[in-house]
C-alpha cells in the first residue's frame, strides 16, 4: 500500500465518480484530434507508452473501500495493459466528418471499465481526405480541462520527428484491493477523529479570541452561500429545451482566434465574454426561429481554481450559474450583461460551492445521494473555455490540424467547449437530441450566432453556408478542395439515435508486448513539450 495514502480522491472527484454510473450524468468526455497523415502504429503506441510513464495518472485506477470508512484511492494499476487502452479502426462508410462524429459519440456513450484506468484512445483511419483521427475517451475524474492539457503535454511533440532518448522508467505498480483499503481506513479512524477534534477545537478557540470577526465572517459566508446556491435556480429553464433523453449528437465549428480576440476588444470585453455572447446569440436565434423567444435561460460556467503548484491530475474548478440574456440582440450589450454576472459570481466568498456541497454529500449512501442530486435543476446550457497549446503540435510524426473537446452532457441540453490551439478556436458541441429537435436549424444558428458577434466587433464577414454540417476532411487538412455538403440523415427509426452508426471495422494492430425521436440533419522531438497559454475567462 506504499504511496496510496497521498492519492485519495477528493470529495469533488468522488462526486464525479458517482456520476459515471448513470448514463444521464456520466462525466466522461471525448477529445478528437484530426491528423494530417496516418501515424505508424508502432510509433503511435510508443508515444502513449512514454506519456503514460510520465503522466502517471494514465496508469492509475480507482480502488474504493468495501464500506465508506475512508476515501477511494488512486493506485498505479499492477495489471496495466496499454494494448487494452489503444484501439485502431477504419470508418466503414464515406469517411466524412459526420461519420467520424457519430463514431466518436458511440465511443463517448460507452461506459469506461472502472476496474482499469479510466480512458481509451482510438486511432481512426479511412477518412475521406486522408489523414486520421484520434478519439480519446476519458473520465472527468482523472482531471479537469486545464489539467488534461498539462497532462497531455507529455504526449505531443513540437516537431514532426518523433521524440528520441531513453524511455522513462515504468512507474512502480501498487497492490491494493477494496478489503485492504477498508481495513486501512478502519485503522485510521481514531487518528481522523482526533484530527477533526483538534480542527474544531482550534476554530472554536479562534472564535473565542476574535468573536466579532468570527461571527461576521460566518454570517457573510452564509449569505454568500445562499446567494450562490440560489443562482442555480434563479432563471427559469427554457420550455423549448425541457425534454431530456439518453441520446446525444456532436457538431463542430472552427474559428480564427485572432478574429474572436479582435471582436472582443472592439466590443469592450474579454475573449471569454465574446465567446459567451456568441453562445447567447446562438440560443436566441434557435428560439426565435421556432417561434418561442424567451428573455433568459440558465447557463452554467465552470471556473478554474487551478494554481501554479497544483498537480495535473484531479479537479480544481467550481461551477457558476448565470441568466444568459438571449433576448438581447446587441452583442456589446450581451457582453456587458454577461461580464457583470460573471464578475459578481467570482467575487462571492462562497464561489467554491462545488467543493462545499461535495464535502457535505461525500459520506451519503449512493441511493440517498441520487435522490438529493435529482432535486437539483440542471442548467440548459453549459459553456467552457479551455486554452491549450500556443504552437503547432505533432503526435507520432503526424501534425495535429484540429482538436475538439466534447464535454459530458450531465442532465443539460447543450454542452459547448471552445478549445484554443495554435491560433485557432475549435468549438466542440454535444447536445441532448430530445432537447434540440432540429439539427440543421441549430447548427446553422451556431455558425450565424458566432458570426454575429464577430461582425459586430468589426471583423470581416465570413460566408455562412446554408447547411452547416462539417464538410470533407480534405478541407480541414488543407487540401483546398471545395467543401462537400453533409450527408442527409432521413427521419427514420433506424437513425434516431446518432450514437449508433455503422460499426467501425477494426484493423489488425501489431501492438508491442504488454507494457505494464426521428430528426433532421445537415449540415515530441527533442524539444520541450508546448507550454499552456492562459487566456481570460473560464476554463
């Protein structure tokens, strides 16, 4: 059990782990990298082998006690098998971006094996314009968005030539099962109780010495906590997005980051403000087009709490709720409204509400926790902004042309993640197909909503296609071919669930030996790993 005691799951991580057991609250997300060429399989495997020896969380799995006398632990899996986590398939159809996204959705909705490290990587070949895609499925329990960016710096290179040098040593595995962890927890109960007693006593004595300050601070925090908790139900949800189901759909959109940054500056806000304003414009257009305009809808925004010394693994963020002003038609006014709400939320003493609530619910039995969690009304939309690498990156000799982060959809209608990388902003959108009923309309509103904000900020207008389904991979890989329209998906029972595409055809990888309702559609070389670029706003 050596080394296990400093790898406890936090109460917040445990909350996310619980969500994995329900398809509607599962915290797993998917990342999609588009590569300009198909990497050599041996080099691809070697890159992940090297990364897993440096970013040790990739080799760790969770062990939970038989009875809740202590926190679950991360241990380095003694049975770690890289061949299980790496897969290789070929798209069986036309190889379009739409087919790739449907495959990625199928992967996203497949539960991860909790007896192993909580991730898989699938190399996808057979794309219509050549190249390949890498679909990474990973539990949010492993880390938050910024943590994953830092963790995967061990994977990417800054030159096409593969990283040279000796392979790092294999991390020492640990043997620890649920029974042993339970016994260890029982043995530690007296010490834990004593520590809690001293903590309470210390705070009590501090209150006696400074009674007025203590009471004032407690009252101030209680008032802040009440405001923060109330904010999550302060805005009425949209009746148009009321239904929730079990099926999801993905869509992507690319932006020039310089255009977004220029528009934000011209409109008097940050990049994050302009991004949220464009999300508001998207939702306004969708509601108006369906004849049900509303003033506001509840929007959740994750706010990073990461500091410089935090480990890459684990979650360091909290949640914030705002009333997204989707009736407003002037982007500058939307930005001012959103900026004021976000600033007020950040200033609350109880802004770290997620950690507070997770500590309160951590010891509750799963059944009781599920009942309480069911009382919390989820937001309609969640919008995240994740700054990534500022330079071009490569994976096993292949250049990464685009990266889309497809976040989880835990009871919300729409999840939008903007990931900025090497001068581009890549939007990854997942939505509940029972909430968003018209794919073509929503995807058109997404493009037009962002162009609305960019144009208002003085940026040259870009042509908005009538159908906004993603086009051929060859265009994304710079082949200069004219964009092909997205294939039309008929309204039929066989295609209602976008997460059930044609079965991808597995190839035969030559892995090395073991190292430890019906819908409409449309449109590392020898150089150091790239540093993260931080921008204003949420992460």
